[in-house]
C-alpha cells in the first residue's frame, strides 16, 4: 500500500518537473512538510528520485506543523506563491 502512494508521489513530482508551465524555472531545493515527511520510507524515495536530478530534499525539524505555519505566515501573500 505504501509503495503505491510513494509511486504516485514520484509520478506527480516528475510530471511537475517536466511541465511546460514551469519551463525556465530552476528547482534548487524541495522542502518536505506534513505527516508524509515524517516517514523515512517516503524521504528515502524522494532523496533517491531527486538525487538523480541534483535537487536536494530537506525536512524541517517540525515538518508535521511546517505546512500549517507556512499557511499562517504566507497564505494571504499571493505574490510569494505564484
């Protein structure tokens, strides 16, 4: 079951990385947040996939609440996220 979820995450990630909507944009780092970021299985899969593309993947110390903090701090500042 976990394999299916991780495979789908990798498929979505790869579709984003090759999307024409982000052509010319350089990914310097991927930050993992939320409950999935607590899983060493998920992180290892991300590190493996992103490592092939020389994109580091980092996890904040409080990854389970980092998405909430980001939403509170930046949720109403559209120019940061668009």
